[in-house]
């Protein structure tokens, strides 16, 4: 699959304000400043699509982008440390939890992990929470250009090994670099596979 068009749709403070759930949707989330927006821009080949910043906590809402007129990419606020008040972080956490548990057309959550570091409990803990909620996910190791390929691969393997201590099934993982476009083809091919299997969810109407 190749992306020919990607446009910003809406930024929502609640899941209820998101677009109609009639298209496949893929959410991107990770620790603050892990490179979510940069990865989205790399995938769409649009450097100005998602707002990037060196300041943790820049993304504050549920941001929808329509791709090829057929599916959504969603940029979610980061979890973990951000220079924001406790009340603001609690609001973000509630917003993210509601979105992940209630968004019926969400196909998978791409959880971004910084490939420069050894496994961190904050990332493993977030995957644990997704498991409790029954939300499907995949793991993307970012910023592979910031270290050697060997080191990035080593940290990715260590993370997967840490997951095996708790998970019977390990979902597909990817190693990426927004600078070198590493992993772009593999990610888009995977999304294309999932798009082909997507069925619009049936929403029950209460009488």
C-alpha cells in the first residue's frame, strides 16, 4: 500500500467527539516524546501533518487523520512523564482509557517504544493495561537512527523477552526510524492486511 492522501480531520477531547466509526482506525501512543507525530508524518510522507515538538506533552487531544479516504490514523497523547499538572495528566489518562475501551472501529493500537533504551516498566505496564481491557496492540520500536542498528535490535529483543514473561502470544513488532524511513514499507503492508479484514462494527440500538 502507498499513501496518496492524508488529511487532518478533527481533534477531540472525548471519544464521543470522534468521527463516525465507519472506517478502520489505527491509534499511535507511547511515552511522551517517543516520536509519535514524527512516525505518522513519515508514514504519510507529510512532514506537516501531525504537529511535532521536542517538548513532552505537546499532543493533548485525540487527533484524527483520514488516509486515502478509507481509514483513520490517530495520534494520542503520550503517557508517563510530561510537564503538566497532576489534574491535567489525570484528565488525559481518563480520555485515553475511554477512547481505547469504547472506540468500536479501533483495529489495533501501535504502542511506540524508544529503541535506545532497555525495557522500561512504564511501557510494559501500559501493555498490561491494554491486555486487561482486551485491546489489540502491536509494538513499534522508534528512533533506530539515534543508535546503532545492533543496539536497537538488541533492545527490541530484550523488550520482547520481557513480554514473554507475561504474554503467551507476542504480536507483530516493528523497528522504525522517522529520519531514514526504516520500517515504513513493513508497517504500511501490515495496515493494508488489517484493512482488508476490517468489517464495520454493528452498533446495537437500545430500545
